[in-house]
C-alpha cells in the first residue's frame, strides 16, 4: 500500500492504467455478453496504439442510460452470469429517478475494503476507532458496503440516519472512544444542530459522501465541536472509494476560495468551489469529455461487471500536483498558505452532477451554488435544513427561478428574518452568470425564495435515508 505514495511515478501509473484498461476491454469484449453486444452496436473493434500505449480515448463511452439500463445485470457480468455465492446485490439511492441494482463480487469488495482501511489509517492514525454508519442501510450501496468494509478492521455500529440512536450510542459508550460518524452532509448537519449533546466533550469526526460540502459548512461543524471532516468521492455505478480528501486538498480548496487569481488559473467552470480530491490513477483512469464530464475506467482486475470508459455525468477535471505547484509558484503564493502534499497523486476537481442544474436566463445554477450561498449567510446556515429548486413559467410565458428552503424543526420562526434579497445577492457573488441574469431582469421578481416548515411543501415525505432531491 505504501507504493501508493511514492512520488515521481505518475507516468508509470498512467501507463499501467491504460494497459489495465486495454486488458479489461479485450476480456470484456470476449467474455461479457452485454459489452460484446454494445461494441458491435458501435461498430468498434479495438483501439489503435501510439507506440506501446493504447489510445483508450477511442473506446466508445458507456453510461447508465445507454448501457446499464439496456442490458440485464447478468449480461453485464463476466461470462454472462451472477455467481451463486459471495456476491452482494445493492442499489443506488434513486435520487435522480428509479434505483438501479448493482452486483459486487467478493474480490472487488475485499480490495476496496483494504483501501478504505488504508485511507482511514492515513487520515486518523492507528489508534482504535469506533465507526458509526449513518448512511442508509438495507439494500443501499453505501450503507451495506461501508459496514462490511469497516468491520474487517474496526468496531462499527450501523444505526443508519437515526439521530436518537446515534446520540444514545455516544452517550452509552462515553468519552473513552474515538468516533467517526459517516453520512450525507445534510444529515450530519441536522445531527449536530438537533442533538442534545455537547460535541466539544467528545472526540468525534465526520466522513461524508454523496454530495459536496462548502467550506463554510465545514467551518460551522468544526465550531460546534467536530474534530475533523473529510469527504470521499465514489459512485454506486463504479466504486465507493475512488478519491478522497486529505488535509492537503482541503487547504488547497480553502486557498482557492480566498485567492481570486488562483481561481482564474485553475477553475474551469463558474459557480461554487469544486470538491478537491486525490486519487490513484493506476486504479482509476479518469478522463474528461469535451463537455467536461468525467469518464472513469476501473483499472483493478477481478470486477464482476467491468466498467470501461463509464460516464457518470459528473462534471470535473484532473490536474497534476506538479502543474498546480507551478501555478502557485508563478502567482508567488507562499507555502505557508497551504499544506504540503504527502504524495504527488493527481488531483480531481469535482463540480457535481452535470444534469443537476437548472437553466435561468443563460445561467446554469447547481445545488452546490445554493449550498455555498446558504453557508455564506450565518442566519441561513443556522436555520435551513434542506432546499430544492426549480424553474417555472407563468401564464404569460415569463420564467421564474424558485428556491424552496426547509427550515429546521426548532427554527420555524426564523423565516421572518431570512432575507430573499440577501440570499440572491450572495448567490450572485458565487455564480457570475446568475449575477448577469439578474441585471437583465427588471425588478428581480423572477427569482423567488420560498420558506417551508420542516416536512412541508416540496419536502413532504422526504426520505432522510437517501440523498436529497434538489430538483423538483
């Protein structure tokens, strides 16, 4: 595992990744019925070579709509069958539609578990840890796989997103343990805000996934007593632990937030700050499409259902640490403003779902933009539990952009002091295209903020166990 951190060998990692993907392509085309048929439908035989390096970018792209939903699960597995034992069937949360089933074999689960253990030890050291799994349980991919992975090297309790059970666990086991609570950001914030517990009195850290977290929200949770807060990037379509935050990537993201010149040199897409991760390119070959969407190939051997050039329809970019250090040097940014990296593994900038934006008078507004605007206004951050957004047209064809916010149970009266003007001003500072759209609109009445009591309006029957639906 320590080979993961060796500096100066990213060229070797890149070559290894392409060789592994090519090997996976040849085997899948021969042994996986769905992939073989898909390649036939694309009239594709095999990629060309540039010397000894296969041109992986020539291989047709797969995704959920054009590949996963088109073929039966068994046909997407090696030899066209699902093994009779050692296979776990889980499903995605279905936050963007109907949940999709996925099959994971024993070998791939064991490998992923070892890397999760390695990542945890790298962040938190070797002292014993008490994990509390607050991800959705049952058949959902994250909850079931996190439990199986962590139990191999630590103690874990899996109450799911049940606040009272989590609080009872912490109280009963007491202050002698080092806790890591894992879950979605909205639930973790709700847990901190609503639980009758002194978080400062315990050694508690968070690991979150499923969506982004603004630096404002990270600072807020730390101020409430949470020791460390890290994110892991994954996708139920592919693997649950593709890339991860560390102290270096967090310091870079914070530096991007306060240095406009650096943002201009690094950031490709307008709006809120992207999440910033590091990943091992020998395990995951990450490319970017012409439209900025991430195309990911799993390079590890032994996967039950091969994933080759799979588009998860997330927007992102990859940048090498050496390239970023050059930019920092050119901008004369002193090393004291960010942490030095442990490794030169490449950086993944993740902007969020490409298909989770709303269009409003030429601007594209994402849930991450809304989240960062909320985090930048203390009165909103303390009062708002969740949000969603939509665009509508009135009887005369006039377009409206509506942001609906769900207030915490204890903050029903807070809506009286939450200013729509302050919120949309903050959103304008984050998203320059939205700022220009507002300038075009007389009166600004087309941007509307709606406040709802907890569990009412578009938040009625919201399922806390799964990722929030930010579009309605």
